[in-house]
C-alpha cells in the first residue's frame, strides 16, 4: 500500500511537468506552409501561377518575418509586435517596392479581421505529428474560413497574424485568400533553430519606397 502511494505521488508530480513540456513557449523558430489553390471555376491559369507557392514565418522575440514566395515573385512583411510598425517589401521581376507602415496603417491593412471570432469544434486531425482542432473563423462581413490549430505549439509572439487573434492555439492549416482565389496553407515544416537577427533588418537600398497611402490610392484606381 505504501509503495502504491509513492507511485501515485510520482505520477501526480510528473503529469504537470509533461503538460508543461508539451506546451513549451518558443521564443524563435520557423514555420513553412505549402499553398494549395482551391479552384472551383475557370481559375486554372491563375492557379498555375501559384503552383508550388510557399509561405514562411520566422519568429524571434517580438519580431516576425513573413515570406510569400511564388513564380510571380516574393512579398516579405516585417512586423514588430511591440510597437506595431511593419515594413512590406514586394519583389516582382525588376520591380522592388518597400512600404513602411505605422501601427495605424498596419491595423487598417488588416481591418477585415477586426472583431474576428472563432467557433471551436470537436473535429481533429494530425499535422506534422501535432493533434490539431478545427475552428471556424467568423468575420464581421459574414465570411468564414477554417483553421486547424494546435495547443501544443506556442510561440512567444502571439501577434504574428491579425486573422489568428483570439485563436487558442497555433494554426497549422488554414484557409486564406490571394486576390480572388481561395487557398489553403498547410504546414510542411516546423523548426526551432535560431533565426538570425539580420533577417528583421529593413534594407537601406535597392527598393523604391512608397507610402501606405500611395499604395491604397493606386488600388482604389
């Protein structure tokens, strides 16, 4: 009986430790997603342009670097969640444009996700060995998208994406929109290797600088 009590005590002490290990918070790392285009009409040509497209998110403390790469080119977004500022670099062919954003600019750019809510469902699936739960995101315009998230994968910086605010875990598969196409981003690799600080530096040359307002005005016209 005495031995049984000792074993029970050890199990009780180890259980919280094991849970803590599973939910370790990582200060830096990289998550790579493959992008799958969900075509349902005559968008095959546009879909071909995104064939093999990837998205990488680099984490380091309060900083994130998101790279969207396709045959068309690359869009890089640097974001400092501490102050809220961001820099977006578009590299398409010989055209290289850099846009600096204030916190207000960044929030305006992501305004469609303001007030986002998630309906948490019981459905689960395994992605890269992580058990992920399904959530349905609901936006203020009435649109929705699916997210499979893991509660066992946590990064220190939780402001890496406006569309995941209030999501109780890290997204390893989710639906998104690129232009008029609906796509699915599926995690292909998670690495916790150190990320060089230089990856979050803003280039001083090689880009034509434009303001966020200038870009908005161009898109309106």
